[in-house]
């Protein structure tokens, strides 16, 4: 390269010498190209190497004059004057010329980043909120509290010289077939097209100048192209389906601008770009990845705008940021418009870091703020184009039907739109084949399962809240809650829908708060800070903590409720990291809500706490830390997942009274009636579980699990045992007590469903909407209309269907067999099964007990 040093006389901010660089490859070009300005940071020379057409590692802004004024002078003008002149508010970006290498590797590395001291931000800084810290290594962004990146299939990029300012205009047809228009002005701009976009048209103009006209780029001199009348033809590019990345290079003066080159690229490399939205400080971008040879590579550079091109085969990519002479870049909550700082359960502010298992296609990070409060304010990501030729798996419990996965975008958006269940993403470990069998799907709760009865003469606390009728008092409480939310400005009108994260939990929250709506507002804040802001959680983030074996699901009780096991002796180092422990607990609980529960039938769990050998594994020096972590876990179970626990049994209690006092200290007073202590838990658990649902250490017949065997979670067939068959046999009647024909048929249907239970799980056929369920809120006509039609066709237990018919005068669908459930929830899979039966070549019937091939 050729380097020419010259002093900067026009801008005090750029007091370092400016380096004017041009690649030696320019000599081979037939027409001279503009040279790129580069500014060394902190007195260092620009990083050596060649640069790609779209790569800007230093990203320095040159003191170029436009229209007789410097860019510094333009910055002193008012925003309205700049907009009137068509000048972009964002800093100009350096133009890299074609013909150069697209991969720049900087060999320097910066110091390791450490968490900042736990101190409150100063004046003018974003306020603090609670959110997670652990990084995510997944195929999508790991910023757990970040807003959803703008997904795009195509990127249109404009790179110009500094002779004048240009505008790129783009129009396209969106998904609904409507014509959309967008434009951006500047020296180097980028427009992300949403997916899908069709019939794309791209044109250009010059701010304060003539139009950009067409030239013949196939000829050496690139002459102007004229029509039959001798007039210049405006430059326009049309794509029926645009390429993944198109870059337009514009040259010339304001009266003679033209597109000198067009670079259309497919996925042969990936682009990571940092864009400064102010000039408050100089930032550093660091990118680490593993190359094809398995070696860890490091790219680092400082400036205002930085671009790195990575090979598409790069994996385990991690992107971090820092400020030259300032603090590291800490994480903010981009869901909140005020961008508050993120703070984890340990009181630390985590560093901003984006991790990917495979290299993303194109990501742009926008950074703002002073040296002591720089933060990533916005992220745009180009989506990977999906192929219609992807192979559909044909094995497993639902072979032939692609498993429905919860997208990360469901939980990356605004809190009001986050689903009430789920939030665990990127699951790679297999589920248990008995995770959601027909016996659980078709379980019909009695009044004893719907209400917890401590006194047989009256109803106790409600346990099942969804897909079931509510009392008049409960409906009045929901109406009072809506009125309060309207007064507080959370809802615009009482008829508006509740925020989705608490829509189906509203009555559960009211009951926990003893039907005091004012306390529900505080619980809503806890919901957002402790659950919503931690989602989504990828499996890779917590799998090591789950395989310590301190928390896991193991079987179900005779009411089909899953059993959550805590082994406190295995808590180990997690007791000293409250955030990691809470994230593992949330992952486990959301797993059950997303896959193991059935709204209106099975909505609760039971808890088994094993404290054996806890004295040998717990040091008295860390007793306070252990109690603090246990209290945080208990608060999560009580406040975030309220109304879910039916009972907790603490077994294998040691003789020390210190442990009993420590455990009692973290149990809420109103919950102590649900908690019992047992020196020998086998006898206490035998009345609730079938032997095959418990480990041998708890008196069951299932093998004891080592820590690394606890995840994936274990579920087993026939949790109800003979009780289910006894009920079906009793309902069939006896010769002395004949039954009605309808009752006999329903009992036989239940027997047939019991015969199917041991062969397959239906979790892959049930989406997140099924597991969210419906709260039959009748506090207003608008609230009632939102769920009524769906409830009538959702497939209810007989008692709930009769209650709904009595309320609205219309017949509701009753679901008592697996075929009925499949026809309602996933008719596609049922049709697939019928076709499989009809296409048997030998004419032999498929065995009746064979699992459905969905």
C-alpha cells in the first residue's frame, strides 16, 4: 500500500495525522478509483493488510469538504438544516475499493474484560434493571435481554466516494403484496430488506445534484448510456428475487455521478459490522472464531465504523466491544426504550457479548454513548434463506412431522408480547418418549384436583385455572384488575387484552396476592425482571449446570403431575453463583410448562427435596451463601411460578437442627402447610407414586441417576397405575348396576386411550399455543369474545364442556380419545396416519397398539 501523511487542519477532533491509503492493486485498474481515508487510533498505525470493497476496519472520518464546508461545520448546524440539505446524521463510512482481499486479520489482542464494580450509574446513565448474565452460544444472538434483531433475507449496500452525498431509494413488494418504499442518505449506507421481498427496484440520487445516470460498465471507459433521443437514462436495478448481498459503488461529482461497479455476493463469507451513531469516543470491536483448521482466530480493530469479513465456515464466533481509554461495553436491555443497564442476580453488570455456533450471514451492531457508558443500542441481522428441499425426519415418536420449535424471536421482542410459557430454545438433546403420553393428554381432573381441599366441607385454593369455568368472585377480581391497569396506564381500555406474559396467569397471580389487585402490579414487575428479561434461554447455556444433577424432572405422581427433584448436596459451586442457579431452575420449570403440562387437565407439579449428605458437602463458611441462593430459588418458585406447586416433601433429613432451621427460614409462612419433613421418604411417597416413577433411593423401582444422567429429563409410562383402569372398570358398571350406553362408551374410550399410553409421546404435535391454554375471563364482553370460539372447539373434559355449554348455550367439543385430540390439535398428523393405514400393500391391518406415525 501507499501511505501519504498529512496534518488535519480542518477539525480539532481529528488531531492525529490522517493516512491516505490506496491498494497497489489499483494500478491494474483501467480507470482511477477514489482512495480510502484512514485514521490511526491512539497514535498507532493503521493495521496492515489489504481491504475488501466493503471492509472498513479503522472507520475514521476524513475532514472532507462538501459544498465549501467541512463535515465538522455541518455537525454544528441544526438537525433541521441538515435534513433540509439531505445530509445524513450518521457518520460517513470509508469506501473500500474492489479488487482487494475480503479478509483482514489483526494480530493484536486487548486485555480481558472484567465486570464493572457493583455501583449505581451516575447522572445521565441508563437506569438499572434485573436481567441475566450468562452468554449464549447458539446459532442466533446470545444477548438474552436484547430486542429481536431485524431479520432480513437481503442486504443492499451503497458505498460512495466523498465528492458528494448520495441517496439510495428502494421499493419492494412485502408479504401482503403492498408496495413499500425506503431510502437512506450518506456516504456508505445499508438497507436490510425484510423477508420475503419481491420485485425490488433500486435507484439513486445526489443531494443537491443531478440524478445518477446509467453507464456501460462492460466497456473500459464506462461511457454514458443514452436512449434513442440522446437523453441520459437514469440508473435503475430491478430484481424479482434479490441476491443475499448487493453492493453498489458510486463515483463522480454531484452532476456526473454514476454506478461504477456492482458486487453481488452469495453466502461465501459473513459480514460483521460495528456502526458508531455518534463521535463521543472511539470504540474497539473484537471478533474471535474457530477456523476450518480448528484454530482460534482473533480479529480486532478500533474506529468509528468497523467491518470484518469472516469465512462462512467459521464457528464458535464471539463478538465483544470496548472503548479506547474507557470502560468496557456493558449490556443494556434493548426491549426498553430507555435502554436500562442489565444487572444479574449477583448484582453485576454483564459485558455485552454476542455468541454464535455458526457464523451469521450479516450482522450490524449500532453503538452509542460516552467512554464510560457506551452501549449497543440496536442490532440488525440478515436471516439465512431457508431451503424447501430440507429433509423431514421420519423417525422418533412423531416421525414424518417436523417438530414445532419455538423461535427465539417470540421471546426477543417487547415484554408485552412474550408468551406466558416456554422460552427455552435451541434444544438438541432428545426428549423422553413418555414426555406427553395420551394418559396425560386425556386426564380428567376431579374437583379434588381442581381445588386443593384442606377442609372437605369447602373448596380450597384453585389449582387448575385454564380451560375451566371461573366463579363470579374470580371474574369480579379480574374486572377490578383491569380497571386498575387502566388507571395506571398499562391498558388503554378495560376491554384491551392483558400483556401476553401474564394473560393466562392473571387469576393465578390474583389468588397468590389474596385477590388484591394492587399487589398484582408488583408481581407483574417481578414477572418481567425475573422471567421475561432472562428469556430466551438456550440449552447450551445451562446444560452443564443441569448435568450437575441438583434439579431435574423424574416421573409423575398418580394425578399425572410431574415431579421436580432437588438434590441439595449437588448444588456445589452453583450455590456461590446465584444467577447460574436461577437460570437452571427457570429452564427446568419452563421445560415442564412447555412440554409436560396440559391446560385444564394437568397444570401443577410436586416437589421432592433430598437433603441427604448435605452436611458433608456444605462448608459452614458458605452457609449464608447457600441460604441466600436457596432463598432466591424459593422466591422464583413462589413469585414467578405461583400457584403451580401442590406439595413439597423434604426427605432424608439429617439430625442437625441447623439445617431444619435454615430450610424453614426460606419457606413462606403461608406455604408451610404444603411442606412436610420426612426422615424416611419412601413411606410418605408410596401413596402418591407408582414404583416405576421414583428412583430406588426414594423407594421406587427406577435406577438411581448419576449427575450427568439427569438431563435429558426422565419420564415413564403408566403414572396412574391401576387407579386409571379401576376407574374405567368402575364406570363400565356391573350386572347389579347397569350404566347408560353413553357412559359405557366413554369408559371404553378411556380404556382404549390407556392401551395407547405406553407407546409414544405427543409433545411434538402440540405447539406453544396449546400449552398456553385459555383463561375463561368474562370480566367484559370483549374479553369473553377473545377466547369463546377457541374454547368451544378446543376439546375439553366432559365437566368443563358442560359448564361452558351452560354459560353460552352452545355445545362444546368433548375430547376423551387420542383420535379426537389429534383431529382437533393436529389434523394433518391424523390424516397422515389414515393414509398410512390405507396404503398398506399387503392388505394387513396395522396393529391396534402400534404408535401413530405422525
